[in-house]
């Protein structure tokens, strides 16, 4: 699941995991607004959290990974899932080639050495 996340969403999910599975929306915003290597503007944190929910929906009808209390603005991950995410992030650290690098880009094929032919229709 973490491999399908864009880097910003993956960083937010990792931060919540590192905090033991519970974090406030404001705390996440503040942490990433001033993060030295992976800053996320305050206006984009909501988008990163939405990305987590979108990947979660594609993963199937399992228990929700990231639970949200809208009134308290708290995000929570169940303890058994936190441990699994810690292992997944350890694997991601060991094999970063398995992770998605950025937002999905259109691909033109698997062979960058091959010439590309484009036909324009009238």
C-alpha cells in the first residue's frame, strides 16, 4: 500500500506511524510546514491525507488504515497496523526502488531508446 502513495502522502503516513499511530491535523501541518528535507505547505496537507484515503479505497474493503475524527481533527491508525507499517517502512528504506517517486506520469513505453512515432488525426 505505501508503494502506491505519492511521496508527500507517504511522508505524512510515516509521521503518523512514528508518532505511535495518533496525530492531530494541526500537528501534522506544523511538522511538515517547517520540515528541513520534505516540506509540505499547510495548504497541501489535506491533499496528502486524501491521497492516503484514495489508495486505501483501491486496496480493498479491509479495515480502514487511517481513521479520522473530523470534530477533534485527529488521525488514528490501529496499533496492529502501526507495527505492520513500521515493517513496511523499514523495507522501503532498504529497497527505495520499490516506491513510487512522484505523482503518476504518463508513460510512453518501457524502452526509452526506441523512437516515438506520433500520428496526428485531422
